[in-house]
């Protein structure tokens, strides 16, 4: 993939054609555009302090409104992925520092008033071609089919987390037909395919909810959230799932268990 450059129409057209948007789905266009640009940055297509496409370039290239382009760039700035220089444009921010804790990590979200078993609301489940970023993390080829599942986790009917899972279709064919919303995804996979999770790693950032995330979680745009990204592998070391979770900061806490 090549940077979106006003000096090279051919390469721009290639990049635009590689972008996949669902204009009739539940996820707003600004959010999809923000995710696309985030993927470019994560994959190194845009380096720290590189200038990102302008609102006009995004609007013209992807046939979106000015408000959509503006909101996508603003969300990247709000999340610390990019920064803006008045009169010049939007640029890629320096990556955040990653800290490693050598220990057995246990993640738990403790919800205020927790008295019931959590339940899930299914936002959507579909099979789509993997973007270059998703493909890299799942260790598959770009365009390979992945199951994309987005759920809202509720506790005592309070939305607590927005979870989006990506799984290679080749590993779990027909998963979308056997998916039970209120059952553990890994338990379903173990029962249907005999596949067990063997290892994984998770990253955690603190950020602010954008409009879409806030609407799904019943909070205000800009409220504090935990943002987690987890890679889970099978006992054979094959990547099974990429999970991205946005966790409400007002009713949750993270703890690390040192053993």
C-alpha cells in the first residue's frame, strides 16, 4: 500500500480501490474512515510526523461528506493517534510508550452493582475480506475471509464494553451459523471445532470514547474508556482471534495479579 498522494493519481486510485466501506451498516462512515487511517498508521504506511490526507482529499477520494472527513481526522487527534498544526494539516503522532510487566496477567472488569451474569447484545456478525492490518495481526493474507463479530457486554443491563472480534474463516467455518450470543465464543469454538486457546497477549490504552462508541455504551462522547487489543492463539500457536474492546472507565477497573 502506498501513501495517499496528490502527486500520484495511479497510486491514489489503487489505495482507494483497496478501501472497503459498508455504507448501509450500523457503523458510521466517519468511524470506518478513522479505522482505515488508523490501520495505515499501524502498518507503517504513514510514519510519525507524516502529513495525513486533508479533509478535501478524503472527501473527494472516498466520496464522503466534509463533516465525515473532518470527524474522522478529529477522532484520530482526540485519541492521540494524530496531531493538528493550524494552517498546515493533520500529522501522525509519535507512538505511545509501551510498558512490559513480567508477570502472569489477569484482566478483570469489576462493574458497580454486579449481581447478575453478564449478557451480550449482538450488533452484527458477518464474513468480510481482511484488510492489510487485520490480515497482518491474524497472520493470514489480505482479502482472506474473516468472521467479524461485534457485541455489547451488559451487566445488570448496564452496557459495560463494546467488543469486536475477528477470526479467520478457514479456522472456524460456519461459525456465524453456530454462534450463540450469550455463550462464550471460545467455548463455542471448542465445542464445534475442538480448538482450544493456548496463549495470547493483550495491550491496554486509556482513551476517550468517540461518538459511535459513546452511543453503544450509553455514555457521553469524550468520556474516559479503556481500549484493549488482544491476540489469542491456539495450543498449536495459530492465531485464532483478534479482539478489540472498548471498556467504560466509569464502572470498570483493571488489576494485575503478580504471581
